[in-house]
C-alpha cells in the first residue's frame, strides 16, 4: 500500500459520499451516511489505523490525504444537513403561511337597503332646500293620527285609512300610525313658525301585500308654515324635489283631490317614460282648522303639506316589478343595489 493508493481510494470514497449526501432526502439518511463515511468502520478511520503499515516516507503524505478527506467528508455532511434544514424551514414557512389575499375575491361588502338609500337621498334633497328632518312615534293616539288632522271619528275619511289598532287603553284610541301626517301636528305643537320640515318614517295599514302594496310601508311627510305661503310654493317645491331626485326629464302635475287636513287638496303625479302618470302622493294647503288645533293663527301663517310613499319611489327609481322585493330580503336581489 502507498500514499498514492490511499489518496486514490479516499478520492473515490469522497466522490461516492458527495453524490449520496447530495441525494439524501432526509436527516436519517444523512446520519446513516455520516456513520458510514466517518464512523469506526469508515474508509477514513480504517485508513488512519493502517497508516503504520505504510512505508515511513509515505506516511506524512498519506496522513495529510486522510485528514483532508475527513475534513471534506465532514464538510459534505454539514452541507447536506444545512441543505435539508433550509428545505425544512421553507416547508414550514410554506405550511404556516397566511394567505391574506385569499379571501379578497370572496368577501362582499354589504350595502344600504334600497329604502334606506331612497330615504337618505330624499333627506339630502330636502335638506339642501332648507328643510330639517323631524320624527314622530310609530304608535299614535287618535288625536295625532286623526282628530288634530281634522278627521273626527264620524268622518268617512277615517275608514279609508285601514287603520291597525293597538289593544292599549281605550278601544280604537291607540293605533299604528296610518300615515306620517301626525308628525305635522307634533311639530306644530312644539315649534313656532316658520317651519320647514320633512318627516320620513314607517306607516301601517291593514292592506294585504301585493305587487303595489305593503301593510308596513314608508312615507315622507313635508310641512311648511310661514307667512304668505301659496299653492305655487307647494307646486314649485314638489317640482324642485322631483327634478333633484329623478332628473330634469320627469314632469309633475297636481290633480284636485280631497284630504280633511288640507284645503285645497291635490294628488301629485310624476310622468313616466311611456307618457303615463304615476301617482306619488297627496298634498295641499294646511287646513286653517289644523293650524288652529296646534295654536297657530291662520290669519298670520299659511302652510302647505305633502306626503308620499318612499317604497313606491324606490320601485319607480330602481324599476322594480314588485314592491314586495323590498321586504323579501333575498340577497340575490339586494346585492344588485
Ligand atoms: N297623509 C296623506 C296620505 O297618507 C297624504 C297627505 C299628506 C295629503 C299631507 C296631504 C297632505 O294619504
């Protein structure tokens, strides 16, 4: 045996070890290779033990070759371990990764209900015209819902309101308000003119739900009380609001009508694309009796009032086929708006 043959053998071992360590798939394999190439029975250990058998002149070179081979093998094992550790860390990062973009496509933002959108827009339009927003309770007494509005209990108009009564106190004296007009009374009782208010809110009648009716619906009331107010102011206000809400192409018209709390009274319609008219609500000049009921002198103050359905407005604006869509709460419908 010579140092040259030791070197050649160790070179071969190193080549074999390097290749197998590079291919090692896991730590156990590397530990086994570590034992095989650096352990007690490994080529480097055996070669070292056999150094004594070499010619003394060859021992130094052979010893150096063995040390170099051991160092190279140790390095190869360390490199292989490091390679696996990096891979394992990467796998761990990968498995623990939080994909924060994952839900972006799936998450949908909700939106305001059509009625709320319509009401907000209405309020914006009227507030920009100088009105403030007023409120009243949904459960009313006969005084606010009827009497103060000049509808005594013998009055036939009382029947036309299809009132839902509430079993509280005197029979037929407490009810779900059948219109937002009681807010007129509450406002005039508490506020000295000039008054410019709108009052949106829920209203109730014994109607059966169909394509154009809901038993619980929404109205918006308007009330102006000031000096020298005329029917022209009423029509101008309705026209300005309709233009702001629907756009300039939509026309309005007033038709004579009857409400006990306004005189004269009218219904107001808006024009549809096909040339027909859609009834939106009622309006008129506040009846002197109503002003007096609220302690306001009709000789000094005049006013106009109007009231119309917000749901109908939403139906018209969003071109719905059926008003019940507004309360079905079908998300496939609601998502479109
Ligand atoms: N309150 C009436 C209704 O619900 C509408 C209306 C309001 C009419 C104000 C005139 C003045 O039918």
